[in-house]
């Protein structure tokens, strides 16, 4: 009887959440997969025409898709690497060194993350502005006027500028996660390392990094997901995929097909492609970063 009451209590607590999950997550995913097999403008259900795998065949032949995927890959390789390195560096600096106003530094670094993506994108658009932007003004002031350019207007620099904006906003969040993990490492381990003659670099690779490995795994997966999903907002506001599709990503191309070209079936096939790529990348990340957790 006690087990029955326990099971009923668990069911009462979980079934409402499960129902909401099915309605707002599972059903849209299944419906998206179904729509990807149709040619549909999205205006009326009667206009949908079943085309089978034609949308996916078009994806494989579409040069714009391959260009957007290339940009996604560049962002995925560049942004997570730089964010993890910078967040690790500053978290070690703020936890291992007795700096005055450490909490103030933590707040300053974390502040960009709480800002809206649109606000951050507009802010950096002003920084990159070729006429009155801070970046070009600074380069002119230090005698490097030859390096000034229309940063978001040049195909060679636009994607890097978007990536820098993403790094600036996200770095503080992952730094705080690392700091929380580092502050839980027993001080006795570092004291023993000092007695053995270990320097700061040795202590980092022998103690700090192994102890926060699980946090690094989580951060890497979150960054991969964020690069694929959140890059749309930055690209849409800052460049709208330009110049000459230099910053087009899969999510922005999906948006263009759905709401500009009214090709909802093709856009949904693009969404399915993004989902499959994310699942594969997360699985690969889990396999490559899997190791036995260090306990203390």
C-alpha cells in the first residue's frame, strides 16, 4: 500500500509536466518532421503537396546550404575554443590570485550575458561602424589607420566580427561556472603541490583542470548548441546574412526560406538538418570528452 501511494504521488507530480513536454516539445518536433516531406507555403493546409524526400535532395544540392554550414562550422570551431580558453584564464586568475574587488570583476564579466542578444548586437554594430565606430577611431588614434575598414561590410571580416560579439557576451557566463567549480577544489591539494615544488602552471594541469573536467564537458556541449541556435540572432541583427552571404548560417537561411520565400516545407527540412547535426555533434563531444571523473 505504501509503494502504491508513493507511485501515485510520483505520477501526480510528473504527468502534468510530461503532458506539457509532449505538447510543446515532442509534438512540434514530430510535426516539423512531417512538414519537411511537403512543399508548402504555410498559408493554407490545403496547399501542402507531399514530395517525399525532395526537400532533402534539394538541401544536398543547394550551394547556399553548404555555404551556411561552412559558416556554422567556422563559428563552432572558433567560438567555443576561444570562450573556453578565456573563461578558464580569467576564472583561474580570479580564484587563485588574491585580487582586490574580485566579486566586482565577476559581476563585470557576467553582466554582458544578462543583456539581450539584440542589445549586444546593436552595441557592437556601433563599435564596428566604419564612420563613427570606436574600433576605427581607436585604430586611427594609434596610427593604424591602414587597418580601418567597414568591418561588417567586408566578407573577409564580417563573420569574425559576429564571432567576437558572441565571445564577448558568453565568456562571463562560462567563467562563473568555472569559478564555482574551482572554489570547491580543496585547498589542501594546492598546499601539497606547493610543498612538492609545483608551480602555477603545473598546479593547473595536475589539479585544477582534471578537477573541473566535467564542467568543461558541460560547457562544451552548451557552447555547441548555442553556436548553432543563438548565432541566428546575431547574424539577423548585425548583417542579415551578408555581405554576399558571408555570415549566412543554417538558422538564418532557414528563416529566409520560411518567412521571406514562403517555402515552409524546405525551411522545415533545414530545421531537421540542424537537429540531426546537433545530435551528432553532441554525441561526438560526449564520446571524445568522456573520461573517469576525478574525485576528492
